[in-house]
C-alpha cells in the first residue's frame, strides 16, 4: 500500500514538470516588448574587424534562422512578426553593418561585404547551415550569401525582392527608383532629424503601427552618419537594379513574398525574380506595401513557418 502514495507523488511531480515546461513555452511565445528587445542585443567582433549586433530569440537548440533587415532599418524591424514565428526555431535577428547597434565604418557596403559579415557571424555562432530570411536590402544580402555559400544555406525567404531589371526590355518605371532615393538622401543635413518630413515619409505605413515602434525606427536611422547613408545607398543599391544571372545557380528551396502596392518592387521585379528562381514558391499580399510583413505579421509569420517546416 505504501507504493501508492509514492506513485501518486511521482505522477504529481511529472505533472508539475510538464506544467513548468508548458509555462516556459508560453513565455517564449509571448511578444517581446520594445524595451525588452533593445535590452536583448549583444554583439561580436568578427575576424574582419566588424562589430555586429544581433538578438537571439526562440529555442537555442532549434533550427537556426537568420533574419536580415532592409536598408536603413535594424533588427527591430522584425519585431511585429516575431510573435508569429516558430518558438521551436533559433531566431537570429541581425543588425547589418552600418545599421542599428552594429559598427558604422565609412566603408565598405557592397552586397558581398554584408553577406561576408553573415558568414563570419555564423562561424562565430558555430552554425554550419541556416535558413536565411531577408527583407529588401536584406533579401539581396541573402541572395548574395546563397550564391557564395550554398552549402551553408538550407532555405531562403526573400521579402520585397527582385531579380533586377531586364536589359532592353520596356517596363513600367517603379514609383520610387534607386536614383530617386539617392537624390533625396543627398538633400539630408547632419544631424539628421528623426522627425523630419523625409524620415516621417521613409517610415510611413499605410497600415496602423505602434507609434513608439516607428519613433524608435526613425531614431535609429537618424543615428546613422550621413556619410554611411550615402555609402550604403551608392555602393549597395546600384547592383540591385541590374539583372543577376547568378541567381539561376540557386537550387535551394526559396519562398518569395511581396506586397502588391510596393513602390520599389512591382510587377517587373516580381517577374524577373520568379523567372530566375522558377522552382520558388511565391505569394503577393494584395493592397500591402514594401513593409507588408509589418502590416500583416500573422499571415507573413504563418507563411514563413509553413515553408521552413516543410524542409525539416
């Protein structure tokens, strides 16, 4: 008869352990606040001398997923979609060089420079292979990484991306071109006012977003030296407008996501990328813009999770 109480205690103990594990998963899945996110950032100095800041979320032993933000943004850009990404994954949200809390050298800002930082960061974190998710400039960094180190790339997700413009093919001009962007940046004066009309327009959203989130986005972007703004714009973006024949060499699974109202990457951009990556899955979010993943984070998170999970 004495065994029964012991068995009961063991069962109760197991239930308690399971309850704690469940609570831990709930906590891990909870949205990260703006204040918490900034406090989670850590940095590493890479062998090339670059100091790169990043935030790790999710399961430290899970499948590594590297998320790379767009131009003049930071890892915080992913915060709206983070609550909808899998808690089973090890999410690594990177501040690209020149952005966020990473170092801001006067040079070098070609796509290969950004991609090499990601490669060295993965080395530092002892990641032999990872999924890469990139938005806008981050999508082109992802393309370049996958071209240079395909053996380190499991799957790629390209948000608001392009395969470049086809030469000698007439097409509708995007609402905003690279030349337009560079011309506006050249009008800026230091110190950059985070609440100036330019910055308000740059971080404007057609869908409601947390004003404090947008304020912090503008503040971080205004903290980038004007010389670095110009270096990034003139060194990284011109190659984006040129059709990239190397994309055809990418054989890893790919997911392509756009907003139909994207002023930068419209019908021609979607066509060239789909043509270059005919095996890729694609989805267009109707009525949403360049930062559609912030405007519809739940659907975007579900699409990314479903795609990455199919490769498990």
